C-alpha cells in the first residue's frame, strides 16, 4: 500500500518542557512530506527524526500561537543556508504573511527560493491544497484566536490489476491505465475481456485529521466522519475541565467523544498540558469513551 | 568570592545540530543572571540548565542572525505565560525593536510586563549597562552585518576586613563600610588604628568578554587586555581559513592570537561549524598559540 503516515515531532502545549516539544508533525503521503504546525525548535526535531529540512514543500499552520509557529523563521533560514531552491508554500491565517514576511526579508535578504503564503479562511471547511493524490481541507476550530485543523484525504484510488492477467492476456503497458480507469480489454482475436475479470476493487481512500487547538466542538463531527486517524488535542483531564473551557481547549474525554461520534478508526491525543507528569490519566479517560485511543509522543510514526 | 560565572547554553554555529545548540549563554554576576544571545530553543536550554525563565532581566544580543536571536519571541511569550511582572531589557542593534515589537504586540497582546529595547551602537566600545557592581561594554566586531560583543567588568571591589579585627577592636557594624572605603578607626580612648591594619586589599575586579561572530580583528585587543575569561568564536580550523575570511568568521588559531595578544587569563572557544565532528582539531590549533584554551560545550559552567 502507498505510504500514508504521521510522525509526531512535538505534542506538548504552550509551555515547552524537557518531556514535550511544541506542536509539529510530518504527514507523509507517498513520500511527499507535509509539515503541520511548526513550534520553536522544529528544525532540530526534523533532524532528530532524520528528515531533511528541504523535504517539505508545504507547511500548514493551525493558528498563530507561538507554540505552533515560532519555528518557522528558523526553518526557513536554515533551508536557505542549505541552498533550497524549491518554492515553499505556507498555509495559515491571513496575519501570517504580514508577521513573517518582514522577518524573512530581514533575516534572509538573499533568499534562494520563493516563500508563498496561502491565506486560509479558518472559519470555512474548504479545500486549501490539492494534488494528484491528495486533497487537504481546513477544519474550523474554536480557539481563542482564529484557528483551523487540517484534513488530509487521499483521492479515490485506482483498482488493482488482478494477479497474472497482464501475462495471461499479454496486455501492453500503455493499456493498463485505461483498464484501471474501467475499460475492458479486447484481445487480438476480437474477444472482449470484461473489466471485472481484469481488476480488483481499489483500496478505500484513507484520511487523517489534525485538530489542535480547540474547545470541544461537535460541529466538526460531520467533517471527520469515518477518517482513519484523528489527532485531537487533549490538553486537560476531567480534573481541569473548567480550564479547558476557559482557555478554549479540550479534555481527553471530549476528544474521545468527537472520535466516537465521528466513527473514526483511531484517535491519537496530544497537546498535553505540562501539568500531567503521567499522561495515562488522559488516555484512560479518553478510552472510557473511545477505546481505540493512543497517546501521541515525540518520534512516534503511525500509519493512517 | 562573589559569584561570577558563565554557563554555555549553546555554542554551535548557523546550522543547529543534535550536538550543538545555537548561541546562548548565561552570565551570572552575584546571582544576577544576564542572557547573552538567544538562539532558537533558548527557553528549553534554560529549563535544561534549571534556570527559571524569569531569572533574567537583561538580554544582550550580539547581532541579528537567526542563530543568535530566533529564541527571543519564545522566551518572551513563555515569560508572559509564567506571569512575569519585572521589566525585560533587551540590548542590541537598532533593528531589533522594529523587527520584534510587531511580534510581541501580536503574539503577546496581554503582556504582563514591559519590554524595553536599548539600541546599541555596534561600532562603539561604550557602556551599554551599569549597576552597582558591574559595567557592560559593547565590543565592536567585524561581521557581515552589524555585530558587537559584550564585556562584563566588575566594578572595583571593596577591601576585606582583616580576620579578627572587628572583635579585637569592637568595631560597630555601621563603621565597617567606612573602613572598607578607606577610613581609619578611632578607639574609645582616642587611639587611631590605621586603615592598613584593619583591611587587606580588595580582590582585583574580574572581567568576561564575549566575542561572537567576527572576522579576526586585532583592533579589539586593547579592549580585551587582561580579561580573566574570553569567549571567542572559532568557527573554523586552519583547513577552512579561507571560509573564515569569506564569511567574516575566525579560525581557532585567530581566536587564540587575540587571546595571547590581549594577555587574557583563559580562552573559551565556541561557535563551532557543524563540519567538525571532532572539535579537538580546533582546540589543538588554538593551544599552539595560547595554551590556556578550552572548548565550549553545552551545560558547561566556568568561573570567571
């Protein structure tokens, strides 16, 4: 199966600690790397995970709190020192460019590549990126400032060729894409082999949703329905549910409620408050609602 | 003796690696903490060194390259989250405020403390900070952009009271400062005890100089004469002397030449290029010129 996996670079919350970095992760879709959030130190976390800094062409920023974007300048500056040429595309709320363009101009006066900022309407559930195999949608979240999550959804995949049919019918290579697109195959003697004898159904397209930071917000459930993997913030346990409401964050139980109601495949919780020395309390509370939950941790790579 | 020591938080050069952080260090003068440079991640390096983030009231920035200042916003933002009240003073070239004030205003809209930027004339050797026990001077350096080092010099210290004299002559506490300032002491019977019988000479004031980043620049030798400890950048070994010139950096041998010519007590070299897996080559080349040289390393604390 084509690669589709997530690597956690950081899953702490506002105060970076020796245990957790700020928010950052790599979404790898068929060896195309997407960076989601970029806390201070992300360039070093990438090195620690042996990801070359110039592997990413697209960076998605959820919101403009420092623990989600203070690593941007260091990343861009080092990419420049490493001689990057490929354009870098940064997606996020509108203020991103007005804040960071002056720093790029000052700190990287001889930038060897273009940085393009793509304003994202954080209130909309809309396409923000698209390529041949993937669509990325914004997910409106409820935080103290404009904030959105991102949904990575594979495009419908092509069916598989049945084993042995290419040899059996001597199908030329140039015909294979047509057959995968649904055509039958006509033998030299005029006999038609129907498509269903040549192919097996495509794998269902996979999807990954990143939701951080947000108040418990059931409005997003329809956007998350049936996603294979959901990363949802779980800053607090039940003991601090009032703080979650006050600061527009979620408890682990609320994250699990979203996961259950959206019927997701697996829930990964993160954005842990530094007050929990043992995050198993968060895991346990989530699992009472949605058993297939796991804790995010730095350097975890998880298939979608 | 009153504390005067330096703790290295980071001593790498432009490309942060898993071995070295970017430039940052703490100068502790009598338990007053001064931060010198503030590379990305400095707030975490401070935690790793168990320095409370709100211990520092003064930050000195040598120049506006990212590996010396990209940690500023994270530091300020976290200080704010930690409820800092004390004003923060930041010293550095003029552009510092125009670059960082918009970020402070945006990312910390409810800042609980004042941040004051103090423009430093990087071309001058002048006083940039002063308190009862310390004067900090700028040291003009030659780099690709405006850049200065900082010289921390203790003010002249008071003489010590000779052991036993307070008891012997029954000297009241309120008289001790006068005697340390040079006065004699008159006994109740009118007899005068001359000052030299009451005191021993003060310790000579100590000094620490931080010089990073710079081309080999003998013009600074007179400013560094007799300093107890000199941190001087040594980005390259002799093998890359041409690169040192090209990028306005120094070799280890050049750093040692400055140290020798300024007759400093000890030389600490740092700002190592990531190309040296074994920095002993830098140490050896420096020691051929100035034997009392040591390599900086993260978490090293060294008395001045």
